[in-house]
C-alpha cells in the first residue's frame, strides 16, 4: 500500500513536471473573474438546494397579497387604488428583508471551514465575499420580477413606463448589494446562524415598518415622522415611487446613492478586517 509520504512526493513531482512544461504559464485570475466564479458557486448552491428560492418566491407573493387586501380598503378605499401606492414600497420591503440571508449563508460557510480553504488560494482576498453578494443579486432580481408581475395582475400601472421600472429595479439592487455588507460583517462577528438572523431582524423590522412603505408619514406622530424622514428605507421607497411614476427628484436619488456609498465604504473595510483576522 502506498504511504501518505509517497503520495505527497508523487504529487509534488507531478506539480514540478507541470511547471517545467514549455509555454507561457496561465495568467493570474483577475479580481473580477474570481468574484464571478464565487458568484456562480452561489447560484450552483441554489441549483442543488432549490428550497433556497422559497424566500424569493413565496414571501413576495404572500406579502403583496396580504398587505394589499388587508389594508387596501381601509387606507385607500379600494385595493386597486392602494396597490398604486403600496407596490413600490412592498417591492423594497421584500427585497431588503431577504438581504439578511446573505449573512446566514456566509456564516454557515465559515462554520464549515469553507472560507479557510478560500483564504489559502492565490486570489483577490475579497472575492469570496463579493462573489456571494453578486450571486444574491440574482435572487433579489427574481423577487423583484415576481412582485412586479403580481402587481400588474392586481392593477398596478407605472406611469414611468418600462424605463422607470427598470431603473427602479436597478436602484433597488444597488441598495440591496450595499446593505448586504452589514450582514456580511455580522456573519464574521456572530458564532451561529441564529444569532445573525436575530440581529438582522432586530435592525430590519424597525427600518421597514417604521417607514413610508405602507402609509403616508403625514398621518404619523411627530416623533415618528422625524425618524421616518431620515430612514434610508423611506428615501429608497420615495425614489422608486418617483421613478415608477416618472416624477423622481434628483435630490432623493442623490441621498440614496449616498447611503449606498456609505454602507460600502464603512462596512466593506470592517468586514474585510474581520475576514483577514480569521486567517
């Protein structure tokens, strides 16, 4: 029987022979190519575990139908009138809520030791994290399309046309990608998936429900209006409503882009520092 030492020596010899082969050596993979490879890995995980798509298929349908028919008659007089106001907001809530699963997935990979293997590869250090986030953007896109199709069935008609709708989805995906860096940081800090989910929900619930998603903030108490007015989710909803209606204000878009940049600039380096410390 061949010993471990013999097999190791044979492997080293084989690698040395490959390195001595004539011809140019393969180019070092770029940051973009390695990030895309890890993004593809995230999509392959969905292929093998399709249950992961449950949150981006069933939850959007449930939220949209439930809030439209529960509150439509009471708040707007009819569901058809309310869906014009609600759908951009419920689109934001649906996608933003599922961003926390980014942290859960990364935490699971860390606990299994998969990221220890990634750190040993001669690749751009952030690529496993960036790739995971890029893979999740596909999930966000699926959820967005489902909500929009259901909204059209319920009577939603965007005056901004196709351009406004596409721009709205693009803005939402950018915001969600940026926001996900917060959950990647928590994935590095927390020991279990349950802890990551608990902290994520503790942050997301006030941000999404204490916003202008469901009602006009003018009907709220003054102290709550003050919070809603600076809530980044409210700013995002206002911008998306404006894009879909064809009446977007550039000041609102600038604030949303500022929040996106802030999330990446602050939590991106923090996440990478924690990631490097684990090596």
